[in-house]
């Protein structure tokens, strides 16, 4: 089953309202927000990070922030009491996300991937994200997203 099919199964199984939006293929938050016709802040930007609490331990985090923000690596570092936080390499990110860059879902489909969402994401009446495809996106409420994904909700953008 493709990651897209898993997503649709998850959303249908939860019984929440969502809308699929077809658009020209793109994975850049600013560009695809314009294609979908919404403010960039309503886009759910999804970034996979590597977190090293100590020399022997490696964790991976899927950070979900508003499309007009960047993830605050120091905030993630503090949340995990880590000595190092950085961006996961492309191969690892694709393996954990089960999709290509630009199409990472704001849902963790891998048990190795901790999910943290900024409060500004779940507070949005509508959020938008690519649906594990460059040419199709999902629109749903931030509250429904939080109910289904069950992310750890922490402030992870610069204040």
C-alpha cells in the first residue's frame, strides 16, 4: 500500500472531514500554498530531524511547524535534553517518512519517528499539506489533525 493510500485510509477510518486538492506538482511550501490558494502560515511544514541525546543514542523527530516558520533546533534540543539536533539526511528522511522530500506527511507512520507539532499548527481552523504526492494536497482542520495524529504539542518555532 502506498503512503498516499495509507493516508487516505487513516483519514477515512477516523471519520473526519477533509478535502483533496489537485494542483501542479510542487513540494515547496511557499509555491504550493499559492497553488492551493491559502496563506503560507496554514501550510503544515514537515521536517525530519536527527536528535542525539548522548553519544550512543539516536532518535528521529518529525517536526511540524506553520509554513511561514522554521523549526527552532534549540527548542528541540531542550525538549530532548540532547547534545545535538540537526536535519536528517535525505535517505533516512525518505525511509522514515515513506515518501520523498516535499511530500512528507504531518503523521508519523514509523515507530522510530517521534511526532512534535507546534501549537500554531493545531490552532489553525484549516491546515494544508501535500498528500505524499507532489500533485495532491489535503485540507483539514488543525483540531482534527491533532485528534488523529496525536502529536506532542510543544512550541518549536522561534518566538
